[in-house]
C-alpha cells in the first residue's frame, strides 16, 4: 500500500535536522507583507540603485562603552532578540514584474561578528568599511553589528550598520534601550512596521491627509531657486561627500536657548533661525526653502515601531521681519508649529516641479537638529558615547546637522563633493557658527 502525499511530506519534514527546519521556516513561513513600499522607502530604493549602492542612506554608528567590562555575549543575544521582536529587521525587498515588494521573514538573523579595536579611529574605519560593503536587498540581512573589544578590559565597541530601508535614528535609540533593559522588566509594546505602513496609507487617503497635502502645496508654491554651487548640477550624481565639523561652547548654546525661550519657541526653532541666517548670507536671498527631518512618529503607537519612519519635510522661511533675531525666531517658531500639525504627511508625496535634479527634487539643503542623544546613557554600567561615522557620502547637496549636548553643541556640514569645494563648505559652516554667536549674544542680553 502506497503512502499518501501528505504522509510522505510529513515523513520528509520529520527527517529534517533542526537547522534545516529553521531554514525552511525562514523561506516558507512569512508574515503578511506590506503590499508596497512606503513613499519614504520607495525613494530610498530608487536612490540606492541610482547611486550604485553607495551607502548614502545607511545608518553607521560607532558606540563606545567605557568604565565597565561589557558582556559581549549578552549584547549579541540582545541584538538577536531585538531582531526577533521587530519585523522591519527581518525584511528583504524583492522586485518582480517591475514592482518592489517588502517581504517579512519569520527568521532572518542579523550579521553579527567579533573584532578588536585599539583606537577610536580604528573603530570608525571598521564601521565605514562595513557600510561600504554592498547590501543585498533581496536576501539580507540588512543589519550588521560588530562587537569589539577595546585596548583595555573596560572599553568595548558596538558598531551598528544598517540600511535606512528598515531603520532610522529613532530605531537606533530603541536598540540602545533594548540592549540595556533589565531582564526582569516587561518587554515594551511593539508596533509592527507593516501595520504602521498601512495606517500611514489610510491616513494619507483620509481627510487629514488631504488637508496636509493642500498645506504643503502652499508652502512650496513658487519656490526660490536652489542655492549656488561651485560646479553645475547634473541629472545624476554619485553622492560622494565630505563633512566639515564644527563645535560651539556651552555659552553659545545657552544664549541661543535663552533667545528661543524669550520668544516662547523651542530650541529647534532657535537653531533653525540660525541656519536661516547662514543660508540667507550664503545664497543672498531671504526666501529660503530647506528640508528638515522629523521622527515620523505622529500616528498613534508609532513610537513603538522600528523601521524607516523618518520624514523629510519642507520649511519655508521668507519673512525675517525687521531682521532682528527675535523676529527670525518668531517666524521660525510659527512655521514650525504650523508644520507640526501636518507632519504625518510623507514628504515624498508633495507635488512640485523639479527644483533640483536629484533623487529628492525639492531639497538641495537640509537642516537636522538631533537631540535624541542628549540624555546621558549607560549600558551594563559602562558610559555610552556614540559617533555618527562619516561614510564619505552626501545624502543631499548640503546637510547641516546640529547635536546639542551638556558641554555645548557639535555638528557638521555634509556636502556633495561633485558640487562644492571644501573651502565653500567651510565658508558656510563659518557663516553658521558666526550667526550662532550673534544669536547667543542677543539671548544673553
């Protein structure tokens, strides 16, 4: 008597080793994928291929642990657990029939390796090399982590490299939280990225989304010309880049914060006013259109989602009033508050004529105010310091990034080396630091 097909299949499955069974589950048992990429993911996908896979849109962080001996085995297990908890990090992207589809795997381990880094320069170089290794978007994994010992027992490194298609700055902070969570604490709530993506699409299609679309269309109507460059823009770019670093003492940061408080504005609005003044001096126009990063956690529960929720939205600054710092801060405050009401709208859906020949045709300059790392962190009793590693790429023509901290402000101006000379970038960075000094003096009055 011959066995039935189902019995034969059962026998074959029973004969598999545990490793073979896990591989089979990873291939066959998948959660329901998103039907399509989010607008932000689609832009990242297009950019990835347009620039030949260079890591312009790749998170590259060197985390230094000092003052205590880190248990690297425990950290490795926590990273693996974080991947199991968050489907975005088990996602790959397949292209069939001209369409790209995200696929969530039940099992997709991160790439975890061990190393030794004797210096900070060596750690950053290792992270940079890891970022430049091509990403296989179809097969993954898209998360790479190096756990490295340091020159002493009380120093270690955690190098995190992950494609932006599945990760952003908020997700990185969530990872650090998970690595340090007490094992007795209950696991925090998790929002699957696919669910957030469906909720975003529904919000965009609803009344609030339509109102936001109208608001942003008005913001970018009749935009000013792009900022001047040293060399002409072309329709394609390799996005090779470099950074000019700067720092400002705590007194300057305190003065800008005091100026913002005086005008009932946030610290972000104060520094946005500083960036406005610098870009006005650089481009010769009071009407400045730039992009700004928002966390994209506006929809309910989104703060518990890992993935690319980051949103890049326009900021239009065009009326400095009497030119005083108070007037600039008030204008930045008003624009920021109005924009926040519509911040859930994907920036990629804002329909405008191509202002610049780039992957994001609206922006040539972006301002980033990153205060996520302001709080002092420890991990397994070790002090944590993080460094956003310069990958030698440029996400936009110009990106001005400001990191506030207890000891002042650090930051950098990232520029596309096909468009700008280093001397020009340094001049813009100097315009920014000089404007910050002026605003600070006004704030201290």
